[in-house]
């Protein structure tokens, strides 16, 4: 078992205790559901923007992006390039719309447009998306901390999960936002420090990194040909545009923050602040992955060690077994990219600084998980409990607390179920595309098709679900296999276009 130095353990302990104390501090302000879910509209726009940025910059980014750049190239960076296009639509249409409705839930509008079924369907899609996201983040942080400490991934998920649940339950959305402001700064500084340490270790420095990257085509953004069957530039751009449109327009994590600002203008500014911070920082993580690739190309013994550990985990056999050795010899960089960052941290980050880097990693995980828990609890309370079970009006604080804990527990279970997957980023992108496609298409139909009725939406959603299922299951029966990232694109367009077609057919 690896043992972290005492000074690093102390730093990590202080960080975890500090996050819990933040929740205790803000618990004094959370006496009503209005304060728990909206912070009574007292959060400045710049803080909301940094908190949205911190939610985007999860441990999936911290670990999955360098791993992706190490194993393949910069193709996934195209996702970030799509954000300004989605942000423009969000600030022009979505933010003013939500501020005008005054509804804390992103899905109340759907019931007014199409009926209770539409609201419930969108809520189910959102909750499934959040569980997938929370689970992938729990998995990512436990994968890293296991490499650093030797403790089991399950134990790590339980300890971090308990801390997150405590400060999220106690502090509500205000604690979530202000801790994310701190976490956003911390994780960005952590990335800069890691980049410096990697470059310092590469003989030949920056020029050698560029030469190796160009030699092995590591800076490629993907083919520009109209190829929708592989991860081309256009596939990732379309995926990024639709998923970010969903984030800014339908995801309760972000919609809820619009209501914490004191004006629509401040809420719109927060979206753009997130975009302009996230774009260069996400590029920074791709640069880290390329630097790690150059460094490990000069360390063949360490490459072998990482591949052996990856094979051992995949087969659940001792690292010295012949089966593990045979599998390790066949693995490609893309098969163990997620394990490179933890390996470098174990061997090359000095004592004391390692504790700060781990705290940055924890902050990357905790910010996204806490916001997902708060948003999910809000949606459950507003759209399920109050809609179907509440017999009296009230704040229902106990339901909010219970739902927050429940989402945290289910998220941990999802993380445990993901143990052994090949790529954190791929798993999250695939699951989010499947679950988000339906609700985004339905939302766009309700917003922009003023004459669409309940029957049109029902037909569109039913056909859209069949298309999403077809695309999801195609790899298992050899059907037409568009790239999995196209699921949200095709699913969203199917619901929107079919709904419009049914509306025009009905009135003609």
C-alpha cells in the first residue's frame, strides 16, 4: 500500500473539514426552501459564473481529459469550442425565459405546455443524467486516490461521499456556490502546478514535447471530413453544442443558479464568465495530457508498469500472473490513459505539494457532486413530491434534506458499478447523450413551436425514445452504427422535427 506523508494527509484533512464547516456556517441562513434552493437571490453574478465553471471542471476533466489526450489526441477539445455557440442561445433565450417564469424548477414549464407526463419524463431523464454524472465522478476520484493511498475505491467513495453530503445538506445552494468559487480557484491552480512539474521533468522541455506531439499526431482535432461514424471534428462539435445547450437550457444545476442572481443581466453574465474561463483551462488539461505523453515516451519502464496495473485491474488478477502480462503487452495508450495522471502524481509530485494537488482533485469532484445533489433534491421535491404526494403546502425542508442524502447514496452506488470501465470521459459522454437527448428535444419543441399541442409532443417523444434506443443498442446487433456521441443530436432533432411535423399535419 502506498502511504501518503503525514503533511499531505493533514492538508487533505484540513480541506475536508473546511468544506464541512462551510456547510455549518451557511446552515444558519437556510431556514426555508427558498433559501435552500435559491439563496434568496443574493449571489453576485461573478460568483455564479465561477461556480458554473467549477461544475463544468469536474474530476472527469481533471483526470479524463489528460487521459484522453495521452491516449489519443485533442479531438475532445472541440467540445469546449462549441460552448460559445450554446452560451449565445442560452443568454438570448433561456436565461430571460427562466427569470420571467420565476419557477425554481427547469421542468415546471413542460407541464404547462404539454401536461404532467412531459414534466415527469424530463425529470426522470435529468435524474438519470445526474446519477450517471455523480457516479462517474465518484469513480474518477476514487481511481486516483486508490493509486495514491492504496485504500479501496469503495472506502474512498464512502469517506468523500459523507463529507459532500454533510456540507450540501447543511448549507444548501449558497454553500454549494461559495465552496465552488473556492474550489474553482484551487483546481485551476492545481492544474497549473501539474503542468509545470511535467514540463520540468521532460528532457528537452517544451520543444521536445512539441516535437513528440507532432510526430505522433497528438494535437489533431479529428478529421474534418463529413464522417458521423467516428469521432470526427463535426461529431464532437455537434455533440458539444447539443449537450451544452442542454446544460445551459435544461440542466437544473445551471437553471437553478440563474435564480440565485439578483437580475437576469447578472445571470447572463455568469454564463459568459463560465465560458471564457473554461475554454483556456480545458485547453490546459489537453496540454497536460500531451506533456505526459512526451514524458512517458522517454520512460518505457514506467509505461510497462502502468499497462501491467491496468491489465491487473481489468482481469482482477495479480500483476505478476501470465494472463496479466500477456494482456498488458497488447494494451494501447488509450487503454490506460486515465491511469497516467495518478501514476505521475505518485512518483513525481513532492511531499506537501501532493496534498494540495489531491485537495484540488477532491475539489473538482466535490463541486460537481454537491451541485448535482442539490439540484436533484430540488427537482425531486418540486416536480415529484410536491406534484404527486404533498397534501399540504409548505417548505418541505425534511424532503429536501432526505432527497439530498438519497441522491448522494445512489451516486456512490453508480460509481461503484463503474469500477473497471476503460475511459471515464467516454462513459460519461455516452450516458449523458442517451439521457439528455429526450428532454432537450421536448424542451425545444415547447419553447419554439408555439402551436405544438400535447398530442404532438407525445408522438414526437415516443418516436424519439425509439430512435434513442435504436442508436444505443445498434452496436449490440450490428445495425447502422453512428458514433455514440450522435445520440443526443439525432434524438433531440427527431423529437423537435417530428413534433413540428405532427403539429402541421394536424392543422392542415
